[in-house]
């Protein structure tokens, strides 16, 4: 066996920082035979709090050697293993599994060789095995210390998964290992998947890690890894009780200083980093979070404040990363996928930019065939444009050339599902209504419960509260049915954005190229079983000359009113797109989930059963939210550029949080009841009767909700059998209090927060959180491109008001209504930009983890056969649900999911492959 030999290491020890110096150049190595290592494992009894090797002066360490020099030999891979025998103690082996880079360059490979060498001589990774018992004589912690050894990693079926081992001898009265202390003596971090201890009589003991182990250069403290047992706080074995608290304290940090990329600190901050006033005063944005603009809290990054505004945190611009705790960052597969998506988005942004450069202005779509060309012909750059260097001038340079050389196909968009089967479906009223029940935003339609419709806004500011929609007007659209009968039979529904949008209307319409209304839409469920819009009210703020500026539109029976009706529907769709993105998608899932995740890490030990339950549902969320603050919801970002509210987008989101967000109403049954779309009925499945049976989001959603609820309830009962166990769980109570009083600080005094006194309370809270992270987010995210990828179906902004008879534009509208319609939609640049973003946000990564599934690398997440049995039941139920949904999508009576040209409703199908599939429920908000 021969290896690469660095310079003389005779004077090095694990206390010597020389090991952390950069590796020597390749030419400095020479080949020498491998010599066996003879380091003795050491047993320690620790007195006081804190872990050994963590640099804590208050701890005393008493060291005694339990064994003589071990005889050693090399296994078939050249790794040094112990074959010695002793009259006392037990010989055990710790097998450490590490994930390396999947795609390595030459530098990575050379660094790997260096790491292999350092680990091979036992100088790279220190491991301490901590007993779950304490020494009864000294009343101190018992530990055994050794070093990872072995010249080469052991072979694995997966090329980027490597294994190392460490030999340890423990005394016969050591007890069971409860924790590990890992010290990384290398100069850079590594990703630890797990450690398995072999040799104890009870069989292998698993220590799931799934964490980055920082270099001792960055942080001298060792990392604490617990085994896969679950313990409520009072059940924690005495040998690891202080480590449980120490680990939590290290995660919370001090609330001071700027966070570094290697940190694993979870703390709270307001949204004070959306603006960039130092760059441009036009990019200044108000802080979200506080009495004036309530908002959930985000993960604190602690950057310095801007020079222009002491309340604002300075920004980190792309490509530099925004801080999130180290374990929250994307894994390599996800990073590569998302990077490709961002590149695709930038590339698509440049397509209309090139056209704009040629024409000197951003242009509208001139005809519908211009839109169709995005999916058929694409946009091809002429050779002469490339030769003139125009490509190089547009930011991407070589990247652009590489994409172009890859072929024309990359210049095209995929045909969105909404027009794939029927390119004219978007024109029909019944499709407009169908998407309110089975589209990407099926959570705003409500039963019309009261009439006349009245605003709750201050009439002194916003004018008379009464809607312009009258009973007489509606009766003309009810096909002979009386208004009273339609109300009695619950056939009238409303999508009401009036009060949410009217306070912002004056500011929104002052923005260049933005014209919007506050809207109300009335829909009628006819005896044919179809829902259709029958009246649209569009409102503008009152002016000195007009105390009321409200108009009501119906579909009419002539060409002019038909085109005006199409424009009215387009304005409603634009409002719907904005509310969907800013309120239902970003606020209610992404932003509101972040405080739950921060509190879970800060207050629940990784040994806590509720931490283990929630952990899969927290994956990647903090990272995707940080990226959103960097380039999507920030001042001048994609959302402001592409949606009607523009620079006031996040203020609108804050207003919605203040006026309508309630934790208890994030329950799917509670939300359906609140909106009048369901009634409590104990005789029905799930205890609910839907007002509209053919409501795909609700009917499929209740299947997913009930499966989550059943799984959570069985899990909670398993761990909280004692009547007082919930109230006496100090970590759990601190967790819930922190969510209310820190994470959602601006809502801390609301009376609707659920109590946390019983296991039923706990089950209800957890079911809401898991539903929001999985089913709810899936239902309103992964349909963004399938429904929004065709601009006329779902414009994200409108650029013109509807022309009135006395307007100069009215004559042009009469002469060419198609041009008037298209010129009201987003420009080619705006449309292709938002299409690219929607495509990225609708994409599943190849490493997606779906509801009811466990990553094979995390298969030993818990050591509880009863829990695993319950989880398998949950997984099997989701398979059954998928079959039920597929059967529903073939049922002819369900017209909102079947019929000529009608796409099936698949957004709540649990499984999916990678890409834009329009289906699949990930465990977490991961995109």
C-alpha cells in the first residue's frame, strides 16, 4: 500500500494548528509505505458542565488509561483497525459516514487526498463517546475518546458517500452511548450523515447527524450529536442531560454580532433588509415588523445597518449568499437545480431585453400569435447581432453564448397545462370560475352570506361602504331564479379583494405602467352544476369630483360588452395573481412558517419527539426565504417588477397579515367553514359537508389533511400518555411561547392563539404546521407555471384602465379591441420575466422529499418501532389517497376536473418526479 506523503509530521498532534494549514503543492508529496497507527483510546470522567474538548475552563477533566497498547493490523482497505485483546472493557467501533461533493474538480480531489491522509494518521477528526450514565463515584460524565483512522474511505455504493472508522475500548460499566462530541481538526468543514457504534451487546447504535461539522479554526467547540432515541426533557438520561441544554444554548446564540456562514445560530429579526437606500433612494423600503407594519419575524443575520437609514440592515447582493444557519442551506443537488433555474430565468429575461435593445423600447404583444411563438418558435438571435457583440453587452456574456450553442430548444417555454389541451379555454367564463375552485389560488372564493355587500373600510376616507352590485342587477343574471332563492340554496359566491386593495389603489396607480382596480366578483352555481361569474365590480378611490367611483360589469350580449367583460375579468385575474403571490403564497406559507422553524431549533432538542416529527417539514425553507429576500420580494426585485402592487407589494402583504391572518384559521377545515365553503356535519367524512361537492382543492385537501391529522394524533398520544405531560414539558411550552411572543410578536396578544394544555391541543397545532408546510404550499405553488405561464389567462399586472365612452382611447378600443386587450397586459419583457420565475418556482428538485417518504440516508431517524409502524401506515394512506384522486379525475360528474380539454386536478397528488409536473407534495416549503 502506497500513499501520497506530505512533509514531516513527526511533531504534529491533534493540539497542533499546523494541521489546519493549506495543503502543500502536489509536487511536495512522495510515496512511502503506510505504517500502522498505535494511538490509545482514552476514557475520561468529566466533572462539571460542558463537553470535553470544548475549551470550557469551568470543566475539569480526569483522564485514566484503561488499556495497554493495542495490537493493530490493516483491513483489506488499508484502514488501521484494532485486533488487540484485553482482559477488561469492550472493544467497539464507530463508523462515520461523510458526504463529499458529487461533482469534484481537481482542487477538490487534491484536498480529498490531503483529508484522507490526515484522517489516515488519526489527526483529522476527534470523536468522544459519551455514556448516558454518570459515574456514581465521582458523579461526573463518562466518556471515551479516540480519533478517526484509516487510510482510505471504505467503499460505498454511492461514490460521494465515504466511511471512516474509529476504534474505542470502553469499560464494562460504561453504559449505553447517549451522545458524541465531534471535533473537526481539518481546515474546512465536512458534512456528517451519521455515526454508527458497533460492538455493544444491544446491537448497532445510530447517531443521525445530517449536519455540517465546522472546522475547529472557525469555532473551537465540538459538535454534539445525540443518538436516535427520543426523550422528553425529564426523561433525559443523567449522563447527557447537561449536553442537551448546552446544545440548545449554542443554537440560540447571543443575539449580537454579524452571523458568519459557518454559524449554526437561530434568532429573530424584522424584515429590515428589503430595501437598499445606500444604492438608490428609490430602493428604500419600510421595515416590516412592528406596530405600524406588523409582520412575522425572519431569521436574524446581524449585518451592519445602512448609512442612509439606521433602521435598515445592509444588503448582500447576488451572487454572495445571505446568511442562514449552516444546516439550512441547499444540498448540492438542490443547489445545482436551483442555480440552473436561476440561470434559465436570467436567460429568459434577456430574450425580451435583446428585442428591447433592438427596438429601443419594451413592447407589447401585438397579437396572440406573438404569445404562441414563445412555446413554438421561441426567440432566436440573429448571427449578426451576436457578431456585433450585443450578447456580450447584456450581462451574461459567455453564459449566453453557451446557452445559445446548446440549441434553440432552450429559447422556448413549455406549453402551460391550462392551454395544452384547449388553447381557448381561458376565454370561457366557466374556466374562469373553475380556476377559483381548482386553479393555483383556490382559497379566496367565499359563499355570499350577507347582502347588500358592505365595505369595512372607514367611509370618511374611502367613501360610501355600499357595493354598487344590486339585487336587481344580479337577478338579471340568474336565469329566472329569484335572488332570495339563490341565497337560500347557497348558489351565490364572491371573490372579494375590495377592502384589501382599495387602500393601496391610489399609490399603485401612480406607478408608471400600472393601472388597477379594487375588485369584487360574484359567481353563480347554476342547476347545470357549473359555476360562472355573473358580475364584476371594479372600484377606484374617491376623488373630490366623485365620492364614488364604482362600476359593475356583466358579460353582456354584444361584441362591445363581451370585450369589456374580458378586460374586467383580466383585471380580476391580475388582482387574484397579486393576492395569491403576496398573501396566500408568500405570507401564509413561506413567511409564517419561518418563526415555527426558528423556534423549533431554539427550544426543542434534537432528541425531542416533536423536533423529530417536525424536522422533515423544515427542510430548505429558511434558505429559499433568504433567496426570496435577496431577489424576489426585495426593493426592485422580481415581484415588484412583475405584479400590480409594485413597490408597495410587501406593504400590502403586511396589511393582509394585520387584518386577516390567524393561526387557528390556517387549519383547512376551519378555513373552509370561515369562508362558508363547508359546514360542520358529524355524519360526513372528516366531519364536514362541502357546499360545492365539485371543489377539487377542498375535497382532495381534506384527504391530505385527515391523513396528516391521524398520523400526528397517533404520534402525540404515543409520547404524551400522561394527562399532565404536555403542560410539564418545559421545552414544548417554551417553544409555543416563543412562536407567539417572538416569532409572531406583532400578534402576541391576539385571543385566538390555541392553548397548549393537552395532547389534543398539541395535535391540532402540529397538524396545522405540517399542513401549511406540505399540502397547503403544494396546492398554491406548483401550479404557478401550469396556470400562469399563459399571460392572458393570468396576467400579473394590468397597464390600462377599461376605456369609457368619453375617453380618448375608447375609439381605438372599438376599432381594434384585440390590440386594446393585449396592450393592457404585461409587456413582452414583463411577461417573459414572470413566466421564467413561475417556471422556476414550479420546479421540483431531483432530491425532493415528498410527504410520507423518508430519505434512505435518514432511515434511522428514530429508534422506536411503534412510531415507524405508525409512519408506514401514514405512507400507505397517502398511496391510497393518490389512487382516490386519480379516480376522481376520471369521474365524468366532476366537471371541474374532467371533460373536453379540462386538465385533471393533480396539485394535491402526493408524489411527483423532478421538474414542472403540476403535482407532488414535498414535506417542506423547499421552493
